[in-house]
């Protein structure tokens, strides 16, 4: 039983070995440069929100729908940190559109 357990523990190490030999992709993770999250300026967010509100049907437009489309436009960007800005801009864009 001990021998069988040792073989099972060694199996994952054997599976990882070909990756390292076939191009070095399984190597030292510390050598890889850390990825920086994508950045979006407040101005870019405002422009995107205005575009989404201008192109949307006011009868069916919701804040949630705009936020979801905005997140799809900027995947990887944490919009939760800028929730207040996003909500205020959605409201302002709707008011501007309705005033026309």
C-alpha cells in the first residue's frame, strides 16, 4: 500500500515534466512579469456610457443593462471600484438624452 501511495504521489510530478522540457512553460513562475490589470480613464468610461445610452431604447434601458454592457466592453476592468461614477454618469446621460 505504501508503494502504491508513493506511485500516486509521483504521478503528478511526471505529468508536469513534459511541459518543462517542451519549451520551458512549466518553469519558475517568479520569472514571469506580473500582469497589470487593464486601465480605463474616467473620460473613457463617460464616453462609453454616453454611447450606450445614446444607442439604447429609453423605454427598456436600465442601469443594470448599461453596467453589464459597459463591463462587456471593458473585460478585466474592475468597475465596482468606480460604481458611484458609473451610476452618476448613467443618470446624467439619460437626463441629457431626454432633454433633447
